[in-house]
C-alpha cells in the first residue's frame, strides 16, 4: 500500500466513508492498537495485553466478526492462505510466523485490500456499507435550498451543519453521504455512490462522478471520478482526476490532470515498492497514487499509473515520470532533485498552520526515517 502507508499503518487508510480502523470500532468497544513497523510504533501504539490480532487489510462485516469471536487460543482464521485474524496470548512481532498457529478456515465472503487499485475498486461497495451502518435509525438534515435538486432523496444523508446551495445530487445509483459542516457550492454536481467528509468543500461547478470519497477537510473542484482523497487535501480548481488515491495534506494546482486509461486500451502498469519495479496491474483504468504532503504545480500532467511518494513537489510541463520517489523536487523538463528535509518540513508546517495544526515530533521522526531510507536505498522510497 506504499506510498500511502509509508507514514501510517494500513488501518489508517480511508475507503468508503470511514478509515479501516473506524469500521472495526463499530464491532467492538475493546481498545484497538497497532502492530506495525518499528519506525511507526512510537506514534501508532501497540497494546501490550493484546490477545487478538486482525489483519488490517481486511474490511469487516458481521460474519467475519462472528468467526473471529469464535477463535480459541492458538487458532488463526484463514481463507485460501490469506491470514484474517489470530488469537494468542503470545506477544507477536510485526512479521510473525503464521504457520505456528492452528488454521481455521473462514467460509464466508469478505473484502481485503491487497494492492493500491483495490482502494478505488472497492470504494463504491464500502460507501454503501458505511452509509447503511452510519445512517440506519437516524434522520437526515433537510435540504432547504430551493435551487438544489435531489434525485432519490431517501438515499441521501446530510449531517448537521452542511451548507448546500444550487447543487445537483443524484443518488439513483448509489447513496450520497454529506458530512458535518460541509459546503456544496453553487453549481456542483454529485453522483452517488459518493461520500463528502466533514468540513469539506465541493467547489463551484465541480463534477463529482460516482465512487468518490472526499475525506475530512478536503477542498475539491473540477472533475473527479472513482477516486479517494484521504483528507486535508486540496484540488480546488478545474482539472480531471480519475481512478486515483490522494493522501493527506496534498495540493493539486489549477488544471492538474491525470490519465487513467492508455491510448492503446492495454492494462496499466504501476510501480511496486516491494519489488522496486513497475509491474502489471491487470486493470484497464488506473490513475495516480500520491503520498502525504506532496504538491503538484499548475497544469501538471500525470501519466496513466503514476506513483508519487510523500513530501514531494512536482511541477512543469510534459507528462511526469511514472514513479517519483519521496522527497523529490522538480519535474520532467526541469529535472528531479532531492527535496531538502528542512525545507520540506517548513512547507508542511506552513500548510498545516493555515488550519492551526502542525507536525508532531513523532511525525517529524517518521519523515526523517523515510528520507534516510530513500538515500540508503537508492531513491526507491
């Protein structure tokens, strides 16, 4: 899941309306922690008395939670070799040996995130699942604006404080969730399934096509389809984004566009961090995957199947490279160079400061570790 998991565990990824860990919290009131790589562990704490370990790539449902609750000490729940959950009094390490436990087969259906395209491929179903869970038994706020048109209003849920003016909301083919204190500006179009996160703004005339999630505090305009914004990111102006996932605290400059379909209609290839090379995805549609804190200048063009690491600043004409490592400054024409760590941190804190936030010491140490790894591993990060 890199670059999106370079600075966070898999459970912090957003798919549907909520993050994966938020989904699991609906099934239990037990305190949840993370077993993750060492450099992330100081920020994302492990629970010392853990006895139940769940694969964070698994998306929860009732049947899988029931099967997990039936596990006995020393048993591991699996399906077709895929580890789902293990119950043990042992204190496990991040890369523990699954074979030491007694396997118990799960016969039901479930979804799992194995690779980057799975995030947008499974997003529509997860919007519907989250929508049902979050809205059942509750009453939506009314849309009182006389110039807003809503199709299939029973499939639209509006949280308190949302401001909607002269918008078109079409929920005929999937639900539309509008979070607290969101703003839908004049002339925007939203087609479900779609989720607009808390405190987000959909800009004037924006076209939000199906299967789109905007995480909290996002600002999005132009045309977006089959894509996820993790949160706190901006694409305020015109430009197309399709079949893509954008991390947190990113900014796409005016008229930034991406390709999500090759001219020859062949499957898209994507950079694989584990292999350190570009590999086939098997997908016809596949766009851009951008790590946290990365920015794109005005009129930047991203090719089909582009991966950009964290803390990069990309700009200039022509299509950019299909893989741009973390802490990179520049573009295809001007050339790429290392982004100075101190300057990158200063820009991030300036950006976050506009919302009265800043990087924590843990955040800075995580970013420092990633920058060091990039240098030591010949820029694969």
